[in-house]
């Protein structure tokens, strides 16, 4: 195998690293520097990858699941050994601060060991037959070739949520990562190779969504598309998969809210809001972008938030002092600026921030000041649409009931949170908040890999990443009946 230059990345197809004719620069959003070149592949690369995956999958499915899992154990071990190096690369390509990058790599490590455990479970069900001398069970079987399309904001965690369950269940994968953040994809694939994954089981094809992603979605030999990204792209993918009767799992945007009731521990609530709103510069699908606050504690919460925002150092995430890193690119900055204008025009009151940071070294990267709007109405566009930046809207309410209604009045349904000391409100909230994830006395972010991750309404289409539920995307249920009576026994008829 050819030794790779880490500066120029290559596709990995059928166990071989292959350079592509065309490349694009990979830019560090903190500094504006080029840190690598990523292949811009064509439909032909997708074709090769799918054919390799199709061939490899047949043999991989016959490898006993506990042996398939051994590859994931080794993957987890290698990831753990290289955690610090990977976290630094992740910060360089994505911008999130080092502490968060370490957390993200840890998520992939956890997922590797968790899914490796599935190699000795992958439980089906046995159940009595209605007939004598007949045995009934249902088992999980692999689906075939899985197409994985991932976003730039969690370049290794989301890839692990999708590829590890797919692999342990006996599928082969064609993976298209986001062009913005290809280095984690390259590193993870190298680790899977080193861990002994047979050739063709994982195929990595870099390139744009409109070429590589689209070719995967249209390919008749890819049976499942597992997509995480924006609603606009996800809806189009789902429409095309629908036409082909292709299984599609979608994890998309969010407009996540923290509710702060009048009996809340306000210091704890403010800490939870700061962490979930401004961490990853607000570029998490679970980022808190709305704070629904009881009017009795609004002024005090605003004061606490403003005091904490003042201490948020913005800058290059490789610097351990920094708490808020850059925005992924200039398009992201422009989008945030448009929403600031929209918010002001709608009558929201800007308490702090609202501008791009361009002083000193910051002008080399893409930085935006942590921003807080107040006196926002739940129906305003800044409280309805995903901004994907460090922008929070405070929405005052008069009651618990109104808080729940405001939380639920958006198109999205990913995560929500409530700060209260009242156990009745806690249980009512976890019942009535309509999101896929609900937190109590914690911010809107902090999912653990052994629980299902995903959202309701416009956030998804009913599937879940991570947790045991991820296996439902990558397996089919097969019902098996074994009749050992030696005679014809007809279900529903010969039951007397
Ligand atoms: P995006 O623009 O939708 O891109 C996501 C992926 O889709 C990228 O790999 C992209 O490729 C690819 N793509 C673009 N056009 C495509 C097409 N026509 N066919 C097939 N694939 C195509 O989203 P993003 O900006 O990377 O990510 C941010 C979004 O993801 C936010 O809305 C966020 O909320 C959401 N997200 C959701 C979750 C969740 O679990 N619910 C988690 C994380 C992020 P290229 O970019 O390389 O062209």
C-alpha cells in the first residue's frame, strides 16, 4: 500500500488509497490557513466504491458477529491511544475548542466499545408458535451496502454513530464526509484499516454533496442512506429515496430551548445555557438558541448571562484559555449577520454581541461575538429558524404551560431542557415537551452514546442514531419458522 502524505488526502476504495485528479483546499477556520487538500471525486469513484462494498459485504456478513466486533474493539483501542493527536486535528479542521474536540473523540471511542459489545448481543426474539412442534423466532440480518453522509460539525462522533453499528451488523459502507472536515474521516478510516477491517467493508469517497452524495443517493445498489445535515438537503434526499423505496435515516436541524422557571437555581441555569449556547460556537444541532424564561426571573437571568458572556474568550481553539472557537466559514458568518439584522428588524432587543470579531489575529479566521437577544417572541424568525451560530433569543413567558407551548411551537424537535426544583413540573415537562431528547437541570447538549439520539417533527424521520436503536437502521428483521412436526401445519387454520 502506498504511504500517504497527510497533506493530500485520498479516497479509500476496496482497501486501497487512491488519489483523485481534482482537489480542494481544507481551511483552518481559526487561522484561514490551508491545512490539507481534499479529493473532489466523481460519480465513477462512487461506482467503484459501491461495487467493492457489494462484493465485500457478502463475505463480511458470514463472519461471526463476535469476530466482526473484534475489529471495533481494536478500533476503540487505537482511537484511545491517539485521542490527543486526533483532538488537535479536529480542532484545526473544525475550529471547536480542544476540550470539546477531546470530548468528541471520546464519543467515538465510547461508540466503538459499545458497538463491539453488540457483536455478542445483536439480540433477536424467540416466541412460542401457535402450532405444536414448531419454533418461531425473529433475527436481525444485515441490509447490504450502507451510504453514510455526514456533516462538518461533528466529523468523527457522527461517523462513529453510523458506521460502527453498520459494520458490526454485517453491512459494508460507502462514506461521504463533509468536504469542510475531511481529516477526521481520513484518520478514522486509517484506524479501521489498521484494526483489520477487511478490504471493501469501509469505502471512503471524498467530494461534494451535489456530485458524490447525489450519486450515492441515486445508486441502486446502496440499500440505506444514513444522513445527518440540514433540513433542505435531507428532505430532497428523502424524496429521492422514497421514489426508490430506499431506507433513509435523517438527523437534521434543531431550535433547542432551555426553559428557566421562577423556582430554578439561576446560577446553574446560566451555566447550562452558556455551555449549550456558545459551546462549538453554537454550531451544534443541539445548541440552545432559545431561552424561555419565567418573567419573574428574567432580569436576574439576563444579568447573570451577561456577566458570564463577558468572560468567554473567543479565539483559536488550540489555545486552552479559549472557550469559543471560530465559525466554520465565511458563509456561516454571513448567515449569522443576516439573522442579527432580521432580529433587530423584528423588534428584538440586542443585549450583547451581534457583530463579527475582526481585531488582531481574529481577522484571519471567522469569529462572531457571543450574542444575546431579549424580549423575543416565540413566533419571530430568530426564534423559529436555525441560525447555527452563537446567538441566543430570550423569550419571556408568564407560566409553565406557556413555556411548554413556546418550546413546542417550532418546526424542529431535537432537544429541550427545563430548570426547575419542582418535581411535578419535571415530570410534566418530560411528558409534554415534544422533542426527542429532554434534559432536566442541564443544558440542551450532552447526549451519551448508549441512548437513542435524534429528534421529532422536522428534525428527523423517526429513526435514531447511537444507542441500540441505531441497529434498526442497519438491519432488517427476519421472521423464521421451523416446523419439526413432519406434517403440513397451517397457521390460523390447524390450531384446534
Ligand atoms: P449540509 O449542508 O446539509 O451537509 C451535510 C452533508 O450532506 C455534507 O456531507 C454535504 O456535502 C452533503 N450534501 C450536500 N448536498 C447534498 C446532496 N445534494 N446530496 C447528498 N448529500 C449532500 O449540512 P452541514 O452544514 O454540513 O451541517 C449542519 C446541519 O446539520 C445543521 O442543520 C445541523 O443542525 C445538522 N446536524 C444535525 C444533527 C442531528 O443529529 N440531528 C447532528 C449534527 C448536525 P458537502 O458539504 O461536502 O457538499
